[in-house]
C-alpha cells in the first residue's frame, strides 16, 4: 500500500485538569496565574501535576489527563484508540472534536473533523424524525442542501421509514441510536471520530454499522478515529491502533500487537513464583502452594518459547491432605482472557502412588507439547484441590505468564507462510492423503 | 516549537493559543443553516403541550400593562399627557420585553446546553444568536397587538400622532437585541464558574426594568427625584432607547414639553454603546467556550 499523506498530526498534546471542587481557591489560583502572566512568566500550575493514576492518591490537585501525546494519521486510515477507563481517551477525543482546548500542544489537521461521541446528541424529543435529521445533521456541520440530498439514504439506513413523521420521543432507544448513527455516518467530513457507538443496537445493526464504517474508510477514502472497548470491533475495523495508558501513548502500531499491549497492561510476565513460609502461603490446612515455574526442556526457567518448544509447567505444593487425594490444576489463558484448556495432575498414570494420604511436598510437572499453542502471551492459573468432593485449597489466577513466538523457519504448523495465521490454537494435526490419477476412468 | 517540515497546507489547528479578536464570522456563516434550524426548533417546540399556545405571547404584556396602569398611573398618578396610560405602558413593555427575553434566555446558554456542547463542536455563539432571532417572532406578534391598540386609541385621540422617526424602529430593535445578547453572553460566561449569578439574573432584570423608564417618561424622573438618584435613569442606555421609541410613536404627546425633540445622534450613540457591549460579550463568550466544559 502506498503511503498516503498525513491528514492529522497530534503534537505534544497535553491537557491538565484541576481535581476537586471549583470554589474557594479558584479565584486565588486565577489571580496567581494572571500575576505570573503579566510578568511574562510561565503558568505556575503547569509545572506541577502528575500522571493520571486514578487509583493512587496524588500529592497535588492538578493532574494531566493526557500528557505529551504524539501521533499521526494518514488519509483514509482507520485508527483505533484503546485504553483502560481513565487512560485519557475521552479527553483526547474531546480535544479532537474541539469541545475543549488542550493545555499545551497542538493538533494540525487537513480536513474537517466531525465527531460521533455519543449518539442522539441534540435530538429534540418533540421534533419528528425528519426534523431531527436536519437539526442533527446541521449540528454535526452539514448544510441543509447536503442533508436534503442524503435524506432518503439516511432514512433507509436507519430503517425508520415508517416513523419519519413521528416525534422522536415515541422512538425506541434502538431506533434513536440507529437514526443518530445514520445521520453521522452520512456526514462528509474528511475525518470522523467515533466513540463506542457500536455498543448499542441489535446484532444486525451492529453488522451494518461496521460495514458502513469500512465503506467510509475504504470506499470513500475518509479517515476514521475509532474508540472502543470492543476488541473484536477494533480488530475488524482497524489496522493500526494507539494504546493510551495513564494519559500517555503506550503503544502505536499494528492493531494485533496493540491489543496485546492493552491486555497485558498491569500484568507481570514472570515464569517463577515461590512462597517460603508454609503458614502464610496461599491455601489452607489441606494444601498450600509452594512454588510454580515455567521451564524449558533443559529445566531452566524460561518465559519465551518457540512454537516448536515443549513447555514445562512445574507446580510444587505442601500436600497436607490426609482425607482425600490432592491434585495440582493448571489453566492456560490467552491474552484475550480466553481459557484455552485446563489440565490436572491426576492425569498422571502414577498419580495415586504419590497420594497415599500422607503429608509431604509434591512437585508435579506438566508438559505442554510443542505445536499446540499459537503465538502470543499466555497466563497460567495454578490451583491445588481435590475432587469428590470438589474442594479448592489454593487458587492463584494469572500467577505465571510466558510468551510463545513463531519464527516461520518452515517446519512449524504454518510452514513457510509468513502472513497472519488464524486461530487461537496452533496444533500440528495428522493429515491423511490420497491421490488418484486423472484418467482413472 | 520548530517544525521539521513547516507545512502550510493545514486546514486548521487546535491549540491553546488564540487571537482575542478572532470572531470566526466565517465559521458562523458556514453554520447559518444550523442557526435557522435552531430558530425553527425554538418556535415549534415552545408551546407544544400547552393549552393556550402562542396566546401566551399576548397575555403576558397585556396583563403587565394593565397592572402598571393601575399602579403607576392610577395610584402613583404619573402623567402620560394626552396619551392613554395603558397604551403608553404597552409601548415600553413591548420593547423592554424583547431585551429582557433575550437576556434571560441567553444568560444560561452554557449551562443549559452543557450536554450538547460537551459532545459536538459548532460555533457556540449560534445558540444565543438563534435565541435572539427566534425572539424576534415574539416581538413581531407583540408589536402587532400594540399596533391594534394604537389604532383603537387613536380613534378617540388618545394616542398622539406617529412621527416620521418611526422609520428608526428597526434600529431600536437592533439596539435592544444587541444589548440583550451582549449582556446575556457576558452573564452566561460568568455563570459557568459562579453559579450564584443565575439567581441574580432573575431579579436583576426586574430591578433593572424600574430604572429603564418602561412605565414613566424620563423627564418625570428629573422633576421628581434628586440628581443623586436620577442619574441611574438618565445614564441608562435602555431608558433612552425606550424613550426614543415612545417619542417615535407618540410624537412626544405624553410630555409636558413636546418640543423636546427626537435626537438621531442620541440613537446612534446608543447603537455604538450597544455594539461595544455586544462585542465585549462576544469576546468573553469566545474565551469561555474554549474550556467551559471543564468547569461547568
């Protein structure tokens, strides 16, 4: 694909908010600011401020909702923007759609930006669907003539032909959303900002909406900034994604990798974990975890494997159960939170040999065979429990994690193919082949 | 900040810096359809689900005028010369109402539209502008009623005569509109930070009416009140605008001394004052629209 021109450039964009109440103190700060300004000095409150961490208590009232954000968007590109709640997505969008101004930094644009932050903005309940289409279109920046030429298309897309002359207050919420999306989707700005609209509406409409967005980007060559928590929608619509974290750009690039980066936030990737003190280790009087490790063939700790490597998960626990037979349990979870499979120590043929209702330290190792897992990062849930009756003694989610990569040297599942390989698993399966000559008749 | 490739083809930039005197008239013009649609919306939806509908346009000024006539002319015995007192009051109220309605409706622009302003950008000034325009319709209806009463009273010779200066009426309306809009924008900008002002507006307008010569001629104030109070009326631009309007329609027949001529210079001066207040309001309004969503 040839490089298109940059249509939108965000440079060192920052936005500072003051937390707490606006009231006493506001005027004194305003005066102080003004005093610095007339002496030609820097705003005294811009120097302070912290990264925006919601959970931890800050030292000042000033936070940076976004801080030094830089990125570029090329014409016709669909850019995804993801991030946890409070990562600065909404602030960024608000600045992009000119609802509020940045504190410092600049956005340069070669096209009109229209935003679809929340559907139905400006719908007046007393007005009919038709009147609202015109009003809403005009609010979003269309002229009356433009709306007129698109009117039939909008009504048809929204599927509200029968209700065009009914006041919007009689619409179902789904109909309102569809009408609003239809108006916005038929806008003609060069850059469209879309936030979370696809979360509403029925499955059929969502499909339609995603299709329309693809048309907008691919067919009509317009640029779309798409903000969502829905990883599936992000993946379907975008090739490139920016991940925001605490107001800063954590990752900018391929959507596939961006989703990984987003999902791995706050997770430590570590192949080893150990508890030294039996009394405080996770568990109860029947069993406590002692250690867990991910190892390679040689028995060394390892957190990076090729798809061609066997992976060994070792669980060590204090077996204190004198009533039932304990078993170690592992769950393998991929980066999207999909639970791929679970495995139990009792699958070992000699399991009962080690569980004779005597106390001891059990170390059980499970081999995850090569050519099973796909590329990506995996998290392990480690537990100790017994079945019949089913009791879990110790359970630790996301305790360990490791990464699997595929270096396409030709002998793996994908062979020499270097492109994307579908599927959440990548098992090497047996194939049976027959071939008959063409002129067998 | 130095740019590696200073590109002049950017359509626009968003940054914290802006020109104080950038009124974005071009942008407002681009959104003219929106302005008209807002006007339409205001007019269509105002009296939905009311019994009397647009009749409210008429009831309010007529009743006010009746009460004023009873109190100020009946009890307080203010003279309106050869002009019927009811008609005299109706003239003042009609013009005053336009100002008051514009001011009241625009003064909570930011607060009332917080929701929509927080989602979509369009030149915010479209909102107060549309209110000023849609109030013109109300004014037109009230002026018609005034004309009807004027004709009725002039049959019995209680209305004086219309002067040639009546042609200045559009200027009078323009002045009132700009004053209402200008003050409204200033107040709406301040309300985003200091909510107390909302309460002040309500009775502030009422108090203001009493020093704006709505129900008495300015000359009476000079006669009856000492100068340390009467300046409140004499230097009140609104009082002069209303007085001018009355002079235009009654040719000063309500005065003791009708030779006190109509002054075009006076009106032009008011126009300048109104324009300055309007511009000042626009500047403050434009400053506020940039960040109000963070404070509201």
